[in-house]
């Protein structure tokens, strides 16, 4: 199974590299496969931005990931 994570482009650097923000983490990724600008959201898989997302899609998907991680940390059978 492959997972791509939504991230916001914070800065575009030399050599098709961008600094992105995942919400709790910033990282450099390659942007060779997409045409992006600062402030746009992308899906990142194994260090490469592979698809642009609308801001709405990026924020919504980021929130879904947070909910999944929270549920995983709480473990099975945990009720809020």
C-alpha cells in the first residue's frame, strides 16, 4: 500500500526542491513532477510531490490524517 501525505509549499529552492509543511513537520521534497507555487498544497510520496491539491482538499485531507493517527494511538476498543 502506498500513502501520499498532503503538504503545503512554504518555499521553492534551487534544483526543483521545495520546503513543505505537513502541519507538525517541515521537510524538503522534490518538485520535479509538478508545477507548483508557494502556498499551494501537494501530495507527497517518498520525498516527491506527485500531485497538486486545492487548499480545501489539502486541509481536509490533513485533518483526516490527524483523526486516523489519533484513533491509532488510542487503540482498539477505546471509546471517547
